[in-house]
C-alpha cells in the first residue's frame, strides 16, 4: 500500500484502538471511582453495563447508517461525540452523570466503529490488500484492550479522571487527521438514505429490540434475582424483532435488507464472533477474579500478567495474513477455535498455587487463538457483500461481538455466583466455583468450533464448487461462504 493508504489505515485503526483502550481503562478504574464518589455496588456495575447497552443496542443501526447517510459523515460525527462525552465523564461528580456519559460513549462507538470498518472495506481492494488492512484493524483493537489494562492502572494511580481525559487527547488527534485523510464520497450524489428516505420505523424498532435484549443479557449475571424483569426484557426484545421484520418487508428502502441473512458467511461469521469474543472475555474475567481474589494479586500485577494475551497485536498483521493466503479463512478460523479450546481447557483444573510460568503457555495460546480467529472472521463477514451494504455487514459483526462479550461475562458471573460457597468457606471450595465458571468459555468455543467445521463442510458440499488453491485468492471468503446463497442474496 502507498503511504497515504497506510496513513488512512492508521487513523481508522486508531479508532478501534481508542475503543479498546477506553473499555479496558474504565474497567480497571471502577474500584477507584466507586470509592471516590461513594457509589453503591449496583451503580458501579452500571458504569460498565451502560456502555455495553449503548454499544450493543445501536451497533446494527450504526452500521446501516454508515451505508445510508454517508460513511465519512457518520465516522466524523460520532468520533466527535465520543471525544465530547468521554471528556464530560471526567468532570462527573455523581454516579448518574458517569452512567449517562458511558451510555452515550457506547452509542458513539456503535456508530463510529462500523463506519471505520466499512471505510476500510470500501477503500482497499478486495483480496490480499483488504485482508491485510482488516487483520491489522482487528489486531489493533485487541491490542488497545490489552494495553488499556496496563495504562489504566497507571493513570488510576494519578487519578481516575485521567482514564476519561486520556481518550479525549487521542480522539482529538484522530479527528484532526481524519478530516484530512478520510476520503469524501466520489461524486456529489446524496447518500442512498437521503435519496430514498430513511426507515425511521425500522430504526426505532431495531434500536429498541437490541437495547431490550442487551439489557436482558446484562441482567443474566444476577441469576434468579429479579428474573421477571430479565425475562420481560428479553420477551419484549423478541417481539420488537418480529415487528422489525414485518416493517422491513414492507418499506421501499429497508434499514436492513433481509436477504443478507441468506449469505452463509455473514451469518456464520457473526455467530462465530459472538461465541469467540464471548468466550475470550468470559475467560479473562474469571482469570482476573482468580488472580485478584484468590491469589491476592494487585490490579497492576494482574494487568501485566494478561499482557501475554496481547500477543495478537504482533501476530494478527504478520502471521495471520500468511496463513489466510495459504489456507483460506475457514481453516484459519477453525485453527483459532481449536487453540482457544486448548487454552481455556488447560485452566479447568486450575490449582490454588499455580505459578505464572505454568499459566503463561495457556495465556499465549489464548492470544494466538484471537489473532487467528478474529481477523479472518471480520474478513468473512464482509467479503462478497456489495459495497452499498458494507456498513450493514460490519454492524452485524459488531452486534455479534458486543452481545458475545455481554453473554460471556454475564454467563460466567451467573455460574460463579451459583457455585460460590458461603462466606468463610475454604480456598478449595472457592476454587471449585472458578472451575465451574471456566466451563462456560470452554463450551462457547467448543460450539464455535462446530460452527467453523460446518462452514468448511458447507463449502465442500456445494455442487460444482472448486476449492481455490491459488495463494493470491485463497484468502477470500470463498471457502467460508455458500456461493449459491451469496448470489441469491445479491
């Protein structure tokens, strides 16, 4: 790629890095925020849940808005909103102020991130160049989260408000660079949404459904406590989805063309991302509890220990493109899921006094698995999709990842809560609760492995399909998609 293409990629990757580092730093700073503002446990938990609600609730709408209202416009507007509300969070003096700031910041990320992803898929030629860009994008996001744990620990020592102010500086620099580097749409024609009208009814029902479902998922961690509210939110969300489908079938310019769900690669990539990311965050959450609560490690020691899982920052843009070009997306994705099963399964018999040397290989395997699976899933979700729907494809993928992270953390929390012994129990009984919770990420990646195998078998089972072995084309989504379904969807 030329220098300008690399500069554009740097800016777009900067936004996913910003999103990752922001989430990690807030997670590290929650105990300090709670102590300083004298927040209740429930209010402190909502500092994280509000962001998840905003992100998961609006990412599908955000992806489609990029297609219909303009990718550059959505990217710049919501990057600016991210900057403003992150800064406002740093000045908050009450818990509700922080919750509102985190919710709107999550909404901003829900519009900004799919726009950035669709800018990549429409700015770089399909094939090795786009694959490389997407793998760098995926690795940068994971690297932002890993580094955010360490940076968050450092900034919290200076004062928790710095974890809100630091993203403002980075977002400001990215916004200035984006104004110059992000290309304006070719020609002067208005975006499709302006020409054909915007599906407001579809947008309202989609956002409402996602918000209610995300709320229900977040509440899973409460177990049986308050289950009527959890079940009611989930049921209302499902009813709104049914209403959304009915609306999309009737409108002239739908928010979501339902035919895209007949594209096998898009559906499998979204489901695979949900399972993989959910397992990854669930495992990391249980590991953090084990190190801090049972072993007595500080947040700083825990963050440094988890850096090993950030090896994907190096592997995603270097090793993964070579493997994708040689073996194709499906096989690399399958390899990532298999490594994840091994990594998480290794921790099932975790002991009360495991040394870091014993844990390190599994942490390295987990990071390598992320490098192998996440980037190719991103490629598979967008390959073969028409340019006019790249934002939608990115929104569907991000919806899967956000719901996956919420499901993974909520599920392990619920299992841990059910298996936790009474206060004053022995370390062995507490350890059993961690082991029970670790079953959740293992089960999620095991199911994901089956999905990946099904994708590979589906390709082989397509009548007349020829497996492409040319290195320059093996990285396409051909071996992860159902070509007949793609053609029908188009």
